[in-house]
C-alpha cells in the first residue's frame, strides 16, 4: 500500500508543525470557559462542581493543523462511509456482527468519531467510534479560546455546531419515523452521573431544551419497556442518544433498551447496526485492503483515500507467529474494546500478554506514531502526544478537536493534556 505524496502539503504542514513545536502561548481563557458553560446550563456552580475537579479535561493550548490536513481527513471519512454502503462490505461486516446488529432501522449514527494520528506521510485513521464523547464540551472550549498567533481559524463555530447537532437528532428521527419530530430525548448511559464526561450530558440536555425538546439524562438500567413503549418513570421516550458502550446491548441491565430497539419502538442513535457497519475494529481490516475493495467494485478514488487507513489484520492462529516477529511495528487492539482499554503497542507486549492476544479477539494495526505538541509546565517545555478527532454525522464533519496525552492512549490524566481546540493555518 503506497502512501500519499508527502510533498503535496509540505510547506503548509511544516508551518503547522513549527507552531505545534514553538507556539507556547496559553490561549485558554478558563474564566470565559466557565462563564460559557455556566450560561449554557443555567447553573452558576457548574464549573466548581463538574469541571474544576477534572484538572486534565482541557489543555491550555491549541493544536495547529493545515487546511490540507483537515481536507485529507475529511476525504478519508467520506471514503469510509461510502464504502460502508457497498453490499459486499455490508455482507462481510454483518457476518461477524451480533444478531441485534443485523436490522437497519434507518438512523446512520449520531456523533460519530474518526480518530487520526498525523503520520510522517499525512493523517492516518487509527479508529472509528460510535458513542464518541467530547463534542459538546469542545464546542464551548472553542468559544473560550483566545487567538494568540496569526493566520489561524476555527474549522466550525460553536453555535453552528450546536444548531447542527440539534438538526442531527431530528434527522435521525425522520430516518426511522418519516414524519413528525422527537419530543422527548433521553441521553442514556450506565450510571451517567459517575461517567467522566457527565458534564457533557448536562450540556446536551440544555442544548436540546433550548430548542424545545424535553431532554433527560437516564441510567440505562432504569428504562422500562412496557406496552410497546420505552419509558422512564412513566415518561415515554421518543429517541435515545446512546452513550452506552455495551454495543450489542447484551448486559442484563440493558434488556429494556435492547428489546425496544429490536422492535423499533424507539429511535436509538448511535445503535448496534451503526457500530457493526463502521466502528467494529475488525472492519479496519477491510477498509485497509485495496485489493479486496477493488474486487467489491469500489471506485479508484475511494480506494486511494482509504490509503489513509493503516494496514490492519485480524489476529489468528495462522498468522500469530508472523505477527509476534513483527510486533515492534504493530499496535494490538481488542475487537470488542473501547476507550483504549487492553490495547498494546507491540514493543511493550510481554509473553504473558501475547498468550492472550494470540488466542484471537484482537486486530494488529500498523503502528502510526502520533505527532507531538510542545507545551510548557512551570516554564519548562514538555512534549505531549496528540491525536485528532473529527466528529461527524452522515459523513459530514460537525467539529474538529484534538487530544493531548502521555502513554499509549488518551486518558485525561496527563498534566497539560486533555481536549484541545484545533486551529487551521
């Protein structure tokens, strides 16, 4: 698989690189951020209660990208979603998906997340996520950002994002119901008040309420499915904004959600079908196989854009020995995992860990080392790894944000790390 011509965005890329290495200005106005958050949720104690205890939720600095890099990432997203509509692709991914994923009720998946590393030869798509968190927080983060360097621009204004997000939910309703509108939307997770991104649930509720929707935050275990309707405390739910990471609704506490979704009694987005088509990590083995895509009738330009997906293969007993030998150039991820859990960089894999990986249930992805953003802590420069997330709906980008971190994956525990706004130069 050949890489795009690295000279195609060379001069612009080098300018953004220089800014990421040398622009140490602290641009986050935390006072303005708290003011925006508290205004949005009509709660003067919101920051003190939910944001200040999370010291590493937001980074002080922006990440700089070239317009060419952002455009390249958008093309990869569009190519992946175009491929997901191919009958042969759908047959392949649904063959390994759980039964509940087979039926398509219409929704295409609210707030998808496409995660990229900026490799030496351009952006590389390392993961696709349903239930992608952080978009609403990043929209307000962008609002609180002060411009400190010249020639920068935000890819999308926060208010534009919020309006687009509202339309997204109503569009998901129309895709399943065909008419009318969702009057009550439930933001659903397991023990939502204990989730690290619970503040975002509050923001989503307020964004929807400000536009005339009765929005509630609900624990999935408190849902009831009775007389063909999903409800909580007697209130019927029209649409579920699903943040549960049990992607097939297998767990006992998700029984009501599972049965209501199965029967089409409630609109669920994102849902098991969306996850099966796009976010199952095994799917990357198809998206990164140009010969297979060509045999399925994929267009040459789509295949070319999907060169932005690092080569990914399923770990099997047949290829296990070969993968072990080449492990230093690989990254291993569990097919059913999420949030960076149980992932391993190949050069860190021990024999004990490998005995688990080689049994299967993992993919091996060509390692794409993340680029770095330099920050200052107590006036001392420090390097932080960074990845870029495109929040999308139906293949269209709603917001671009970055995350700064140390270690193998993002964890919101790194001093100077956290969500970071993207500024385009």
